[in-house]
C-alpha cells in the first residue's frame, strides 16, 4: 500500500507509531501540505487506545484519529485527552 502511495501524485500518508503494537496512519491529499503532528499517544487511564492528532496548516484543519474506549463518557475523554492539545488551533 505504501509503495503505491509513494508513487501517487495526488495523495500522501502520515504514520504515527504509538507503541510497538499501535500504529495509526492516514492518507491525505498532497495539496493539504505536510501535517504537524500535535500529539500521538494513548488515552490517559486507557492504555492501548491510541490517539493521533494532526494539523494541516495549508487548509487550517485538525485531524483526530482516535480509538475511543467503549462504555465511557466521550465528552470527558475529549476534555481530558484531546482538548488540551487542540485548543490553540480552534477558532483561528
């Protein structure tokens, strides 16, 4: 898959290795520019549940790739684990 992506004129990819087990990646249009990796890691109190947060300056866009735990309060998880990293990029 990545060999095909390297040859693509329209798309690129970004890989975040969280641990030896968890690797998150995304495919995006090259016109978005190179992403800034704001955070990569696990949810606090939920090891093994990875989060990848990227910012694309060219298109002023945040991308959050998160594997949320089940049966939890999503709002609380976002406040604790995601919002602190993205708040400076909101409303720009």
